[in-house]
C-alpha cells in the first residue's frame, strides 16, 4: 500500500472510549427507548439486558480481532482475513448502508430538537459542518466528541434526578399514550432495536488504523465504552418505567424530555432539548467518521470505487470517502423520512457482528475472558435478534444486502 494512503495513529484509550460512548449515547438514549418500550412493555429492562449481553459477546470478538488486525474497516477487514472476501463484503456493505441511514436519522433528530419547523435544513447544515470537522483530522473529531459527551452526561444526570423526584407512573394514570400492548413476546424484537443503541463501539474498531498501541488501546476502549453505556441504559430504563405511564413512554417521540416535563423540574426542559441536540450531534460525528473509514477500507480492496480510497491533505484523512458519505446522507434527508430506518440499521449491524463472531472463532488463541464458546453464542444471538426484528426491517435490509452482493458479482465478472 502506498505510504500517502496510510492514516496516522493519534488516538489514546480516553479518546477512543469517548468516540464509542458518545456515539452509543447519542443513538440510544434519544432514539430507541420509546419503540423498544412499545414492543416489550414492562419487560423493557429485560430487553436492555439481553441487548447488552449480545453486545458484550460482539465487543469481545471485535476487541480480539481489532488487536490482531489494527487497520481501518472493522469487521469488513476481519471477515476478509479470517473467512474470505464474500463474508467480509457482506459485513462491510451492511455496515456502510445501515450506518449511512443512521447518520441521516441522527441529523434529523438534531434538527427536530433545535428547530422542529426547519428540521431538514438544520440537519443538512449539521452534516456539512461535521464533515468539515472530520476533514480537519481525527484529533479534532475526538476533541469535539469529548465536549459533546460531557454535555450529554450532564443532561442525563438532570433527567435521572427529575425522574427520581417524581411523580411516578402509578400516580399519574395511563397518560395520553394509552395502555401499551407490548409484553414478553416483544422482548426479542425490542432487544434487536436496543442493540442499535449499543453499536457505538463499532466506531472504535473502524478507527483501528488511527489508535496508538492498538493491541492494548482497542480492547480497553471497547469494553470501557460498552460497560458505561450498559449501566446508563439500565438505569434510565428503570427510571423511565417508574416515572412515565407505560403507554405514554411507548407513544412518546421524546421520552426523556417528557420525563422532565412531567416532573418537579419541568423548568429545565430546555436544558434537556440542548442535551438531546448535543447527543445527536455527537452520534452523527462518530457515525460519519466510522462509515468513512469502512468505505475507505472497502475501496482499497476495490469492493467500492477506488477513488474513495484516497487519503490526503495536511491532516491525512479519507476526504473523498467522507464527502461521499455526506452527500448520500444529505440526499436521504431531502428525499425520505429516515427515522423509520432504525430497524434497518439494527438488522445490518447484527449481520455485521455475526460475521465478527464467526471470524473471531477462527483465531488460534483466545484470552481467558473471551472463550471460543462466547463467539458461538454471539453468532447465534445476532442472527436470532436480526430475524425477530419487525418484518419490514428484515425484508428491507435483506433486499439492500442482496442488491450489494448481486452488484459485486457483476463487477467481478466484468473484471475477469
């Protein structure tokens, strides 16, 4: 590989953990609790725990592989190295397509919190500005992510205090959402949606070519980010269920904001809106970074157009891939309602991690905290959650994956 196409190692454990945790909190706290509650009802916490357990299996597999193959691309690279070109391609294509749609969802969430009447123009502006930040180098990305993460953590602490002070669900009646219809039968699809909220640590693996001492940094950052997110999610699920009536939680588009409005700290609602905007912005920043790096890795192997592999500028960033991702995200914002693609993204990412677990299983050595049987459990759990998602999500993302596979076959035949 030519030297000018290499990225530079500038991130430490704290920076990498911040990027992973920032992307998880932005995606999960403000986008997933309500639909998951609609499916699981009073079993929301069980769905969170199940999603966290599957995420741990995947995190361990990703940490093993990222330490062994510290280059941009994540499971796309691991699948190619351990299983062959086709599994690697399926993982990479699922990640790029699913997470590109997630970028649009996060941008629109930001726009709706900042200015509901002009959500799309604000979202487009956010994508353009954050892409420019990424073009100034990965250290700028990490710095801004740390700032946004601090704002989000302060916001979540305020929401937790408001929910703990009450009033509580039993004293407020069913609420405008009415009774929820979710139950134990909806735990698996709810866990599949909640998994979307845990997928932020994937951004750490996709940055494998830009972290210092990857064999040490990547596993520590992945497990630290996942552990922190798990504690926050379980705590918030318990507080929200105790504070908001079941039907109101399931029907709410902004459950954390509603939790504050329905409390003794209602005057602090604007602070929650600002925190939600910061969370969405942080998630969008990390998503654009991760998708750009996976696009770069696929272009290097000619699974995507080779110009996307160009790295240049004073800050050595994959500028062509970054701008291409931004262009597709803006197109989605202008043409469709992307808040419905959370299920699509979950399906694509679960397939991505199924490949990661299969690849980790083939490693010759496994650390004591990551036995081989954990890879089997992770692989089967990913497939189970993926195919118990709502049928529209399964069929839609399966069609996108099939389209990518068919397109690659055509390209390979023409090359031959």
